C-alpha cells in the first residue's frame, strides 16, 4: 500500500486468534474464562514486545490484542 499525502500507509497488524463469545450460566466459569482470555492476550503482547526488543519484529508491524468483553443478559426488571 502506498502513503497518502496526508497520512501514512496502513501497516500489517498482528492479532491473536479470534475467540467467539461463549454463554455461561455459572459466574465462576465465566470469570475463569475471562482470566484465561486476559492472560492469553497479555502474553501475546509481551511476546510481541520481546520480538520488537530483539529486533525480530518486521518493520511497520503493528500488534494488538483486546481486553475480554462481558455481555450480561437480564430477563427481569425491578422498578
């Protein structure tokens, strides 16, 4: 891709493998899954930083990982 006059080229982006949302009925199991995803994604970022520090990350390579997300569905309402 080429540079635009007012911006920069889009760099390649390194991402960990996508994890689909999973439904849980047990709060502890949901929490454990969140911790697992968080640890995996922070390890991904740490590894990429190690590659960068060692000069092994390709020039222009960007790396990103996301915090885990929670969706809560409530089927009752108290007013």
